[in-house]
C-alpha cells in the first residue's frame, strides 16, 4: 500500500482479538525488517524487541495485573483489570527496549556529544515503534502503545530473562480489531503547519 495511505490507518486500538492477519513467521520477518531499517544516531542500533505470543503474551499481562494489584485500591484496580484483560485478549504483544550498554558505548566513544546520546537513542526508538505500529496497520491489525514500565520491569525480566542492559520502554498489544475505528479529531493544520516560500 502507498505509504501516505498506510499512515492514515495507524491508530490506537483497544478492541483487539486473539487473531492475526500474519503468521508468526511473517510477523518475525516484518519485525526484523523494522529493526534493520529504522535509522539510529551513529547507526548504533540500540533498540531491542521481544515478540511474545501465546502463553508468553499472557504472562506479560498477568505480570502487569499482579503488579498493579499491589499498588491500587479496590475501585481503581477493578477498572484497571478490565483494561488489562483487553490487552491480554489480543493476539500478541511486542516489547520494546533500549539497550543501555549501547548508549554508554557511544557516550564513551563520542564524549563531546554524550549528553545528547540518550535523547538521540530515544528518538530512534520512537521511530522504531512507529514503523512497527504502521507495519501492523498495513497488515490490517490494530495496536496500542502502553507504558507500564518501570513498575513491571522486574516482573518482565523474570519472565523473559533478557539482558539486564535492556531497559523496557513500551508494550504493544496487537491483533485484528472487532470494529471500525472511531472518527479521529484533528487540531486545525493552520495552527500546526507553516510554510515560508
């Protein structure tokens, strides 16, 4: 699909099913392509992804629920539980990480720009999340970007045993959506876009 049409399909979607338009192999291929081709400062390539399907996907949201239950009062937890169960009902979850060892390597290598390196890493990481999200939209799937980190960091590390240098930045549940998306509100472009010719 033409890129300008694909970007209009990417939305935050919460009405997810446990179905996918892509096979696990196709998902892996697309995520690897996103990792390979998303730009990064110094070509540092510090972003990391875990694709969690089946019981591994369930463990993420069970861990989130267990963690939040110890932190929220009964009323807030009841509302939150419904939201988390919606994420668990999805087909899978993509976990995004920044490798702090890579950031440190480039801070050491280019000390003059050390104070900027982490910011540049986050910018690259945001681009990766957008590329993945848009890739899913192109495959007619919905997703949302969640941020239960850092309170779930230890629980996720216990489940996946990823390197300690991988710092969790976001969780993206995804799947085929139940319904068509609601109409999106846009702020006037003349307040957001200027041209000088």
